[in-house]
C-alpha cells in the first residue's frame, strides 16, 4: 500500500496521551495510533451507511421472500458470473 505523510497539530495533552499509549505497548508508533483511529472511524462510517441502506430497504414497499430456492438461484448466478470471468 502506498503511504503518504500528513502533518497535523494537536494539543500537548493529546500528544502526551498518544505517547503514553505507545509507551504502554498498545501501538508501536504515533503513526500506528492514528492509523488505528482512522480505520476504526472508517469502519463505523461504513456500518452507518450500511445501516441506512438496510433501513431504507426495509421501509420500501419492494420486498421479496427469501427462500432456499432464492439462495440457490443467487448462488448459480454468482457461479456463472465467476466462471465467465475466469474463462
């Protein structure tokens, strides 16, 4: 993965906190700390988007019954698409 640098300014108290997390062994560097924080926020954001989509789908009047036959049809369609890409 290509990496880029980002310069940020934070209060000393936050810098001290981050450094304590590194010193305690929770992260190897301050960069690793920020990487983890941003990844977690990104994961939460994606979950929120998914939840919104699910709520919208549930509230829509378009619904289908999910049966074993439905899943079988979906599996077959996906297998056909996958095999088509690998041919």
